[in-house]
C-alpha cells in the first residue's frame, strides 16, 4: 500500500477530544493535533481555563472550542460528549489525559476518599467516556483512543503509589478495549510519560533530591517537556499508525531502559 507522505499524519476533518487540556501535556497534545488539522475540543474542569486555551489556539489559526467537564462525574461526561457532537458533528479521536493525584507520599497516607478520587478520574472516567463514545466512533467507521498512562503504571514510583496503580489499570483497559474494538477499526493505545515538567508533577521535579534521582537514571540526561509527548499523540491519532492498536509507548528519555 502506497501512502502520500505529505498527508500520512494529517488530521483534516477529524474531531479530537482532549481531556485535562488546560495546561501541561494535555494542552501540548491538543495544540499539536490542531496544528495537523484536527478540530479540537479542549476539556478540563473549569470553563474559564478551557476558554483561555481555545482562544489562544484560535489566535494561532487553529480550530478549537473549550468544554468544561469533571471526568469524575458521569453526568459531566455525558454532557461533554453531547456538546462535542453538537459543536463538530461527531468524534474521531479521544485523548484521555485528565488525571488526579491528591496525595504525595507512602500508600498508608492515601485514605479511601483520595483513593476513590484517583480511581474515578484516572480509570473510571476514561472507561465511561470511551464506552459512551463507542457507538459514535463505530458510526464514523473507526477512530483512535489514546490513554495517557505513566511509567509508574509499569513500575510503581515512590510517593505516587495509588496513582501508579490507577495508571497500571489504564494500561490493561487499553489492551482490553483494543481487543474488543479492533473489528470496528477503533484503535486504542497508551502513552506512558516519564517525569515531565508540568504543574501536575511539580512535587517531583521541584524537589532537588527527587529530581536528581530521576535525571541520574535518564540516558538522555534531562526530564521531559510537555511537547515531548505531542508528536507521538499525533502519530497515534493519524493514519500513520493505522496498524497500531493495544500498544504501550514509553516517552521517558530512556528511564525505563535502566
């Protein structure tokens, strides 16, 4: 099969929904998807935050709209999906990036309320959104789902134990959906970032001892930036990865290779 190298990564006429997109990795992925032609729904909990990002995108000549939703709330998820379809007429790409981690420290410091929040946002939210979106993607003739996991989902990281548990679960959810939905041409893959310099991970990279521990194990000799994730997101969203599903992709500067 011969494919046009000028269009293999293009996302023209595609609609992408990116959760947790008001800053950090989510914002970087949303911007790059839009740069490659997608109509992007920027989603996060606060309307003013997503409006600000969508406005900035439009100022760059990109197509974007902001829709607020709490991925720990099933009613919000249903509304998010309905508003996305109302805005753009369908949905082709879902990037499950929204995440919660209200506790930093050993697992005994995570109470049941914090545990429930982590699981609701990091695992149940993506599951509910994808399950509700399944018939929409099916009607479109397929689609791409990208779940953002973590290297902590492969090996638990100190201080973020239950968060790591949720990210391990999202890896297996990715594989389960890939198995079940492949016949519908719905591809499901996961990205496992290493330590990326975002507000979400500030407790890790802002601590000199923890930062040194990470950097000393990273062959590329630095922690990541949000833009380091966005290229892989475009690849997995586009026709360039048409034969890729159920994959778990690490973006960690080589950290997990040690």
